[in-house]
C-alpha cells in the first residue's frame, strides 16, 4: 500500500506527487448492529434537520449496497459515457437520509488501473442520476498497452529516486505494475507504478510511489504513502477504557468498538504489530511521563484517543469505524528510539506513535489520535493524493477532525481548542505545532491560497483550509474560546460571522465523502463544500453564503 502520512513535516522531506489513493499519513514533516440511523447533525437556520445527512448503514446493509452498485457498474459506465475499454470498480458508498446514494468508483482501462480516474456518481432515491464528480474530465485512452521500458528498468529508476530523496535501506516492496496515469489533468499515459519500501531519514517507514512513463522512462509523479498525526493518561487525566479479560489477565482490547487493540513496539521499527498490552488488575498507567519501554501510560492515551475518535465519527456522522465497516484499526506505541512523530499506515491499518524527545513526550495526545485516524477515513473516502494542494487538503482534513474530536471529548484535562499538538510540545517551548485561526503563526504555514501553495510541504499547504475551517466555525477577528485567545485575519479585509463548529464539521465531512476526489485542489474544495452546504442547508441559506465568504477570505474563489 502506501507509507503513513506523518503528523508534522520532516526536515528535507521530498516533495511528492499525485497517486491512486493515499494510505498513510504522519503528523509532522521530515458501531450499529442492524438497520440504518441518521447521524446527528446541526439543524439548519430554520431549526430543521437536513435530509442530506448520511445514514449509518449496518455492515451487512453497506455490503449489500456495494454489491448492488457493482452489479450495476457496467450499465453505469455506459450511462455516464465511458469508453468500451473502461470499467468501474466500487470503492465506497454513502446513503443520505433522503435516499440519495453517492457511489465512489475507481476506474480501469483495458484491465489496467487508472490513477487519477476516480469518480463519484450521485443518484436520487428513485435511481435518477443527479450528477458525476470526476477527478479528471479527460477521455481515458492510450495508443498501446505494450510498454517500451521494462519493469526491471522502472524498478531501478524508482529505487534511485527514493535514495536521492533521502530514503534509507530502499527496496521495491511491490513489483512495478502497469497503470494508466491520468492524475492532475494529465494526458492519459501508459506508465509503471513502483512502490519503494525501507525507511525515511527520520525512521518513519517508507512507501514511496513512483510513477514512470512506460514509453520513455521519465518520472511522471511520485507521492509518499505514509501519511505523517480506567487508565491514568499523560494528557487526558484518568479515563475509562474498553478492556477485555482473558483468563486472569486483562488486555488493552476494546471489543465494543470494532476490536481495537493497543500494542507495545518497545523501540522497534519493524513492521510487526508488537506485543499486546496486558495487566493484572485493569488499572492502567501512572499518568506520568516515563522512558520505560514497558510504560502503560502512552498506551492509555492511545487507546483513549482511538475510542474517542470512534465515538466521534459514529455519533456525529453515523460512521461505523474508519472504513465504515464496523472493524477497528489498532494502535502501536513506543515506536523507535526518541522518534518525534506519529503516523497512520493503511498497509497495516494502524496508528503508530513515537515517544518524542528523550522518549518522555509520546505523541499520543487526543488531537493527534484524531488526526491520524482521520488519515484512514480520508484514504477510504476521497483518497486525497498526499502531494501538492490535494495533500494540503488531506492534512487539513486530519487537523479539522482532530480538533473536532478534542471538542467532542469535552475533557477538562485537554479542553477543545483550535491548536494542533499543543500538548505534545514538539517545539520544546510550549507552543503548538499548528494554529487554525492564523496558520502563519507557526512560521511556515500559509494563511491564504496562492499559485505557489502547491510547492509547500503538505503540512504547511494545509494552512488555508485550516484557516477556512476556523473562519467558518468561529468567524474573523479577536475572540477567546475555552480560555484560548484567537485573532483570525482575512485576505480581503472582510468580516466573517461563523456558523458554528458543528455545522462546519458536517459540511466538511459531506464534502470529503461525497464531492471530493483524489485530485481535488483548493478551488475544487470550495466547489465541494458549497455543494455540501447546498445539500445540507440549501443554496440560499446563511450556511451556504458563509462557506463562500470564508473561502474568499482565504483567497480561494
């Protein structure tokens, strides 16, 4: 699959490009049992609950709907005008309370995956098509599917590129596969996709996807697959945990939330899960920092973050786990030696947390946990490519829902705020990693969109979307929320009155799950969120108008 997105930007990190689906993300640079139920959502300005909110589908109902849509895929491909050699493969399905169904497809051409060919078909309850959202509008066609460059040469080129980018101990973790490259509006090209493993320079696992032209060998694109975000916890106080009694031993295994487990890596950087945390009396951790590899406190924070994020997605959107299939991911703590990062990895379907500087500052705070697991949600919905503007939107999505998880928890030891990573003190001076009210306060992020935004590391190009979310939620200017002072500017000097965080979260989630694709840019995000606001609250609503105004206020028009 892909390498995890890190929670923050790492030194000398390579700028990566578009791909099929992001599978993992790091923090910094370098369910329902039957039937359906509507998710809780903020009412519109008239006090009514919108009918366009997603319903919570039971796993069996979701599987049946996916099977139905796959059976209809040949007819759907014809109806939306695809060519004879193009086929659709269902990736996800969302059903709204009013019966509208949004089906997300991957595309193949002559049996080859089309990277950047994903699309979403929107249908009314009666089955009438209501539109199609495409990652590319270019007709998919190549002159030949016979490559001039051998797979072996493509692999050698990919390994060379990975080493030049600072990867260590590189090896091709998957044999090159033939694909059709159509990302970023490019002319469809027969290509190879090679996945390079090993480690990045800071110890984060490597999953570099390199796309090369199968006719000339030229590099077309590259992107990183690893996306880098009762017990006594270090950051959230004494919390209640889901555990399991096996014989006379308790396990950090939450059977009530899809079977989430928390493992100890004990400083290892291997791909194995590690050792499951166990205890004799079901009282976990000390609440204090410790450099011991057997310390349970970091595990308490990780387990608490996982269960809180699960509950947030289920109770806010009716989403039954990261994949919406009722199955939990798992968490790994004590990864590496003084590893100052955290990441989500789709290939293991897991969150991984380092212990930070001196091995006493684990990156297991609540917003970090929400951030990392949201990378998994993004990977299983829009699949925003982890590079350029789409990569910035990917990171911002994790920051947005990481913030929302923190507010949802209502934990007095870690109150909700619009600061990212304020508890883990990566900077060593007590300042947060990122600021959503004014992103540039971190010294690297952009407040506003510009034509050069795509050249920034994705953790910094997330700035305008984070800023948009704050403006949409809380408005512009100076204010104090939960004891934290904010002062959010606007590009055009306008004054924005926020619609409230609950509505802003619903709009972003609907945009992500039904209107964004792998190649969505900031302009596309504006369109997607306006479509979401229109579906939820109406195109003449205050909510719709505020979405438009907030994007204009960050120079996205």
